[in-house]
């Protein structure tokens, strides 16, 4: 699209609703210009891709050390305060070394039941048991932040050690969850401004961001420092990292960033999932029947129930926590018939591809059964599963994918076994961007006990 010098198409984005509605602006551009287009929004020049096959191609040419875009404000904070961060901020050989260590623990199939299922089940049971039956859950968003943080603490410790220390860790976990909640709110405010300019002008948005990040990092480091003595030689993730030769300082860097990342992404993904289930009572009832038909099934089996996993995939398709994925191409490539030079930022438009009728018939419908396979092995209602890539793919796919899938499936199973979720408001929330996808208004649900 045509833009202005320096500003590019920023004014068009502002007219469309500014940064909170970037996904809708890009979706409209795809409708106008096709599945591959180039745009300059302020200082960001990018090639946007919504074709499923071309998105997969981008991952095939991402190189040995895939590089992605990182919020300017976070990079500036690290630079100004000399802070060394975890996997998300690493590149090159350092990234590859620590990625292999974490992947060996979190993504290897044989480690899933022992390392992830028991902690996720324990936290899910605690969460469901503390819901006030028949009453609207106050501030569900904060509850989901606390749950997501609690899950990661349990995974770091291992289920047995977590259960032994739960009362001791309750207060610091709540403090950390609140700090993480705040830091992403302040990050979103600052995303509308050039971070260096905000710092130069000493704007309140920069000061508030620095305070929030400092508090979250302080809380995270204090938490990990408290956990390390209890983890050494244990069965949890942190104990395994230390046993693999990761130093205390490096383990602290990796784990603190996991704590920060898991709070925001998993909390909102699950919030959208609970909203969709509450909005669609027949899906809840079918899921409840699926759970009660196999009452002896363990937590691992519950996490793998087809309908539970289908509901999760539908929520992530309709409301991807990251509506865009990014890669800087390490060498020249051809994308969608266009020459894309090395160093170019390529942005994958997951919101657009995930709601495309070409790939998902009745794309706006919440239909978990579309992800179930027919006798021939094909999905019932999916023409191209790689059109929805909430965890990305390739070498830099989300290292926490199995953790997120396990904890989301188990919390849904635990809540559905005990309650029917009802929406307390008729007005539907809109999806808006605040670094990640969030509802435009609080989601209020009422858990009604099952008879």
C-alpha cells in the first residue's frame, strides 16, 4: 500500500484503531492485496504472509539460528540496565546451546508424563477446588495469571516437592503473578511509543515500564533463589537443568524468563478457551460425557482426550495469543513468487490464515470436532492444519508447547468434571492486541456445580 515518507502507513493504522487492532488492519490488507504483501508501518518494514504453504516455507528457510523481532522497550531495558535475559532474547550459538537443553526436558516425548502431567494436574485440582460454586469469578484474568504461574512453579519443583512447599510458596507466587500481570500492561502502553524517545523525554510510560519490569525481575529472581536449594537432585525441571550442568546464574536467567512468558501467554489462551466453552454449552456437555465415560482415566489420558485437545486448538485458532509470528530471513528467498532479500523481516499473519474459509470451513465457528480425524486419517473440518500455528514450527518453535497444551487440557478437564460454566455477560468481548491477544472487556463466568 502507498504510504508517507518516514510514517509509511501509520496513519492508516491509526484510522483503523491503532496498535490494539493491528490484526484487523493486516487482515483487511490481505483482503485487498492478497496473501503476500509488503508494508511499512512507521519504522517497521515487513513482508506479511497469510498463505499456509508459504508460511511453512518461511520456517524452512529460517536458518540455523532463527531470529525474530523483540519489543524495542525490552531490548532497551536490557541495554540500559545491563540485564542478561533468557531464551527469548538469545541469538546464535548461545541460543542454540540453551535451546537444546530446554528442548531435551520440555519437548522430548518420554519426559512429558513424569515432568509435566502430575504438576499440572495438582495445580488444576487446587484451582477448581477453590472456585466459589454458583458465584461469578471475580477478576478471572488475575486468577488465570496466578494459575499459570503456579503451574510453572510446580513443574520447576516436581509435583511431590511442590505439594510439600505449596503453603510456603503461596504468597511469593501471588506476588510474582501480580508483578508479571503489571509488566505486560505497562509494555503494552509503551508499545505505542518509540521506547528510546520515551526514555529521552522521561515520559511516565517509560518510568512505569521500568518500575514494572524491575519489580517482575526482582520477584522472579527471588522465587528462583528460593527454589534452587529445594530442587537440586529433584525430579522437577529446575533440578534437571542443574543436573545437566547448567550453572545457577544461567538457570536463573532461563527460568525467570519462562515465568514471565508463561504468565501472559498461557493465562490469556486459557481465558479465551474458558470463554468459548461457557459460550457453547453443548460442547461443555459433550466434553463432560467424554470425561465421565472413562472415569478411571488418569491425568495423562485426560490431557489427550480428542475433544479437549480440539477445543484447545480451536481457541488458539480463533484467538491466537500471538496473532503474528516473525522471522528475519538469513538469506535471499522466494516467498509467494516474490523475491525477498536477506535481512528482511517476514511476518506471518496467523489471525488471517486461522480464520480463512480456504483452510477452515465455517471459519468463524467454534467447532472442536473439526480437529478430530475421520477413518482415513484426515481432519473433519481442516484443509490445512499448518494454517494455524500458535506455537510456530521449526527450530525456534515454542519450547513450552507441550507444557501449555498439557496444563490447558487438564484445567479444562478438571473444571468441566465439577462445573458447568455460564457467561455472566451477554455482550461479546472483542479481541484486541496488548502485546498478546486479550479481550476488550473482562470475561465473567459463573461455575455452576454439576448434580
